[in-house]
C-alpha cells in the first residue's frame, strides 16, 4: 500500500471531502459510529473518509444513500449548498 502525504491527499480532494462530511455530521448531530451503523460499515471507515485516508467509492456511496439530503456536488466539490 502506498502512503500519501496530507498535501497529496488534499490535491486529490480527499481531505476537503472529509472536512465537508464532518461539517454535515456536526450540523445533523450525527456521530461517526452512528453513521457507521447507518451505512453498515464502521466508525473507523467513516473516520477514514473524514481524515482523507484511503477509502473506496462504495463507502462514499453508502454515506450518500444513508444521508439523502446531503448534496453530492457540495460534498465532492464544495460547490452549492450542503443540503
């Protein structure tokens, strides 16, 4: 497995995506472990998204399915409204 620096993760857009997801969770008062249960994953998997660590697109899709009011465009690009 190749480890990426925070700068490289940021260039890939993974860190900002995690920061936006964290903002959404705080807004909705949803905890990491709670979202893990909602997505049939784990709090550790959600934490990987929040910190921009390596995660599969299927994990991101499971978050979007569990949180239908979350704007996918905002989550990925930061454009538009969160909800």
